[in-house]
């Protein structure tokens, strides 16, 4: 069965290598020489920092959520190709460094796990040498002094954060100042690219109902894919299949989507900003800028008033976004890259293409890719023994290198290559479309520290979910609080230095 994007293998391998930097480096031969980490000859393999390291069986304890929810960290011996590659990479790191990696697994509930582990850290009662936290809950506790400053000489160890397996631009953008960092994001942890927001288009649906999908894909590549086009096409394909004179999940749709948080990600991709990162490392609140009002207004109409678009609450029993798309009843699906290897998506009959999320309008210079919250970030707890810093940082740095060589290709090559073939999109164009998603990756300080800042980012999603068209008045009523919370956050971080 033919499926899309035979080009994606080459594109994604480059993506994984360059996603760390504002100005991506050209991948060097030492980044990609080994498929398994051991199969190249000594002449072929460039020496690594860990080649002469031996930690003599030192135990390195990793605190993380329960095994089922952290499979992209733990892997599985003999499991699915992706999980098997993760397990293999972990074992290679352990062997190369001669460390004994142990996992301290907690609750499957992200909030519960975060509260438990940070309580232990603040009580100086933790046994973990490194902790995996998520972008949403985990980062919230940084101002309390849970996590060590990885830029300091005490904790930097073997970390080489300027290398292309680290997402340095992302890490820089979620700390205050230019010399403080608490979170490690890169190929050592579940790939940031996996949680990059994107759009899917059903190519067979487009061909059957609208016309040649090649014209649409060309327009996307030319930068013409925006919210107005999304609305126009959604209205064009809408059909009231159940004849109840209402837009429901049983109809033929432009797309189905959960209201609320998804609107926040759509807003970021359309250029909405909450807090601006200044060159001196400080931040300025911009939630009240005029462009934000325009973006909110357009998204409100799209999510709550537009025909052909079905929105529902997060608590709905059916996941209509995926259900309608996989059944061939939605033209689009607005999700994230990880969705490409969902079993229902991989086995669907129709062919699809992966695109960036739509711009606000054609005047928006570039496509913007917002990041979902679920990917995991490595941290160093402040209660760890400084004697464990060398082994722990060597493990994390080596994991980033070897995951870059083994895990990323296994995800986007072996596991998905059967899906990435199509007569409806050519080889090179598929690569370029995926690169548009990768090149637009960003985050907003207000999104990461949302709960510390009185929910400055999720505010707009909450308004849309509650069908309350009141962005301007809500911002006016809360901006003083946002500023007060930002000042408090600055002070808290300053006291950690």
C-alpha cells in the first residue's frame, strides 16, 4: 500500500542533527557514522569524548514517570523497532561509560510525579542523579531551586551544549538571563521534534472533493497556507452526513479539534506572543499587542462559528480529530509529529502529507511551529552529590550522541518508511514540507512558565473553550497581575544565582 513522503528519511535525519541551533550546523561525519554505535571500523569512527572514560560501574539513577509512559526513554529489549533502538542505545551508553544505570520510576500522573520528586529534592532527600520532567509541570518548580544551573562550573561536567544534538535555542529561550539554564532538551530525551505541532492533509480526500492536491502543496511551500485558506477549504468540503443540520463528529469536515489548549498552539503558530525574550536575557509582556487581538478574533470565529469545523471538549469520549481523519471524513488534522506513528494513522487507507500549521495570513514571514508539552527534559536535581556530576553528565551527553545516530533514524526510517510513499507528492517536495515544520520550531517563555505567570498563555484557549469572545477585556483585567508574577519570577531566579 503506497503511503506518503519517501523523502522524509533523508530530511528527518538532517532535521534531527540540526534542530539544536538557531543557525544549524552542517552535520559532520562524526554525527552520523554509526548505525548501531559499534558497526563501524575504528578508521571510520571519529573519536568521542567518552572513548577513554571508565566510571568503574558507578550507579547513575534516573528519576522518571512509570515505565509505560516513559517508553521513549526506557525502550524495550526485543520490542517494536523504535523501542528496541532506544533500549539498544541505552545499553551502548552504559557499556561505553561502564556505568550502572538505574531507574527510579514514579507515578504515571505527570503532576503527581513532579510533586513527589520535587518534594524529595527540596527536602534534600532524593536519591536521583538526574530527573526527567515535562515542559508543563516540571518547569514550574525551577524557581523554587529544585534544579541545578547546568551552565555553572559545578554542574556542566561533560555537557557540550553547543553541539547539534542539543536544542540550544530552545533551552536559552526558557531561562532568565544569558548564563542560567536548568533544562536539557535534545536527542538525549524524547525528541523535541516528536512534539512539534503540524497539520496533516488527506490527499485522497482533497483529490476527490476539491481537485489536484499538488496545487495545494505548492501553495503551502510558497508560504500561502494560512487560517483563511483553512477556513475556506473547510467550508468547501463540509457535508452534513447525518442530516441533523448541525456540525457534528459524524459529518464530513474540514477538521475536528479539541477546543481550548489546541487553540493556544494554533495561536502561537499564527504569530501570537505572550512574553518577548530580549537580547539581554530579560522578558517583556506583549500579550496585549494589537496582533494578538486580531489572531484571537480569527481563531474564535474558526473554532466556534465556522461551518465545516467540529470542535469538542477535551473530556469527550471520542477522539474526533484522529477518528474523522483516519476514516477519511476530515480533510485536515491538526496534531503533532508524533501522531505520524500512531497505529491508526499508519494503517489508514488514504494517503496524507505532513505540513506546518497555517500562518495567520500571507504577510506572516515564516511558518511557526509550537511545541506540545509532553516531551521530557533532563534536569540535575540540586540534592545530587557533586561527585556524581561527571558520570551523570557523561551519560546524558553520550545518550544524546548515540540517540542521534540510532534512535532518530529508527523512528523515521524503519518504523515509518512504509507510510512515506505516494504518487500524490514527489520525493523532494515531501522533504521540504517537513523541513518547514522543523525550521519553525520555537517556544514562548509564557507557555513554559504559564502556571507561574497566572496562566498567561492558556488564557486565550480557555476563552475559546468557554465560547467567551473577550480577549481584550480579559487581558486588560489581568495584565497587571501578569507583570507582578513576572517580576516575582525574575526575583526568584535572581536569588538562585
